[in-house]
């Protein structure tokens, strides 16, 4: 009987433990609520950066004593940290590196407006993203069921902080697998007036893009695909990329840079990326001639070019095929317009072509005044006179395509000076107009042997 009693007590204890576990599970389901944020969701990075900022802010600026409750005295610290490193190349060639500390994998405690959360960041090393090779991650927030309304408030605050960090700046995206990822830190918006182009080109392009963005209903009512493509062509250093940066700042848009020669970029990926651009973004395909020159004899449109995995027909379909995206502004740039296949630049794929050439006299004068003001008139005249003496101001004159190709073949076209070259001289001699004149003379004399290009 005594043995039976011990067995009975053991069974009762096991049943009690099982009942407690069941009761705890039921209570947890009733009293607690979880919010899971996967790493693929936009709010994932927003939350991580917000949490780091929130923890620092609570330690630096605690709540006023008159408003404190018992929970307000709890200021948890993050003990598991991860670093995110962003590198940005500055105009001078130097590399700027920024380190951001965010909550790492593990469990964290968070006090948000006197509501306690358990934050769990988990990394599944057994499940990898096939495109990037990175493990999938999730962040799970757990709190009392009665406080579930705070989730929306918290995420809205995280989004506002993310927007504040990019306010007045342009975000540059690059393709990462099938997704767009931010490249480096957001760049300060470039003022439109800082880009000096010739003959009202800048104003005309800005007006055209703004008119397109304001005409969505016009396109939809007529059944026309709502997308517009631009081709900016001309010699290097003439201001094509600078204008696109300034245009993005003027429109409060971001820029998605796509390299068609990127290894691993396929037709399907290209189409997916151009169809799923981030909101308010300009798609930029730079130096498109480098990946898609005219086909060599015997090469079909299905073949790739110069090692690129994207086919020519794949690019054409991504630009205006049945599955191509809408509500899209795409910019193509090239230094060699004559190398592009006519099929690429026909209307519907490229709706407007703009030649941006060598510096003209008006551009030189405007750049001089931007750097040195109106008080150095003699220096301005000296610079214009020097450039005229060596004949480089005529290099920017636009000619017909056939004539320009003929001149280029004879080595005649391309003689000029770019706005980038002028800017380099002026930046080096900032605050010294006389030094700028001397520097320009030295540059022209050193390059005169082979012509200014």
C-alpha cells in the first residue's frame, strides 16, 4: 500500500505539472500577443534603428519625475549588439565609413511609453536567401494583449524616424539579388542650380519630367503605358549623371542604379527589378553602350554581350514588353550614341533623347560666377579668351548623328573641354580666381599635345 501511495503521488505531481503547463499556455495565449517582423519587410531595418535610437534617448532624457510611474524607472539596456557598416565614396576619392550599432540576435527588453516588450531577434542559419546567401531573420515583439494597440504606434514612430534621416537627402539603391538595397548613406540633395547645362536643356527636361508625373490620368484614359524613358548622351564629364542627381533632388525622388554588365543579372531578374522599383524612384542605366553595343556579325538578339548574362531582347522586353512595369521614369546614359542599336532607342523605349556636350561659352561664364561671384570680371574674360584661343569652346556644338559619326571616325569630333574639367580647376583654386586662370593655362598646355578631350 505504501508503494502504491508513492506511485500515486508521483502520478499526481506529473498531472499537476502538465496542468500547470497547459494553464500557463492558455494564460499566455490570452494575456500575451506577438508581432513578427520578417527581414524582407521594409519595417525590419526601420525598427532596428528605431530601437537603438529609443534606448539612447531614454538614457539621455529620462521622463520628468512628476510624470513617472513605477515602470518609467525601468530603462533596459541592450546587451546584444550588431554593427552595420556603410561606406560612401566622396567626390575627392576618399571613403567615408559610418558604423551603426543595432540590436543583435538574442532577447532584449524594451520600455516604450511605460509598456514593456520582449524583443527577440532570431537568425535562421539553416534557411538562406538563394539570391544573397544571407540567413533569414525575424524580430518578434511580445507584450500584454491589452497593449497590442501600441504596435501600430511604435511602427509609425519607426517609419517617421527613417523618413527624418533621409529628409533633404537622396537615397541611392543598387540591386541585391532580386531586391533593391540602399547603397551607403543617403546623399545630400544636389541643388538643381548647381548643374550648369547649355541652352535651356536643364529647364526643358525638368518641365518634361514634371509634366509626365502629373499626367497619370491622361495616360490611363487613353490606354497608354504610363512610363517614360530618357537617353542622355554626350562626352564624359559633361554633366549627365550630375543632372540626374539634381533632378532626383528636385522631384524628391531616389535613384536606383542598375549595372547591365553585372555578373548574374538575368533577363528575369532585370524585368523583376525594373517592375518593382521602390516608390518615388528613378531607374538609372549608366553607360548602356558598354553592355549592349551593336551586334557583331553573326550574333543574334538572343545572345549576351561582352560577358553580360542579360540578352538584348531581354532588355527590350524589360523596357516596354507585356510584363514591364508602369509608373516608371527610366534614364539611360551613354558616351557613344552611335553605338546603340536603333531598336533600343525607338519611341516607347526612349521617348526623348538629349545631347549634353562640351562646355559652351555661356556655361563657362555661369560656372565662373558661381565660384567667384560677379567681382572678378577680368578673370572671367581671361578664361573665355584662353578657351577660345585653343578652340575648345566649339567642341560642344551639336551636329547631326551621321556627321558626328563621320567626324568621330576621322578623330575630329570630341575636341572640347568638359564642365567636369572646369570644375576640377575651380575647386582646386577655390577663393583664388587668379590661380584658376593659371591652373587652366597649365591644364590646356599639358593636354595640347593630344588635344583637349
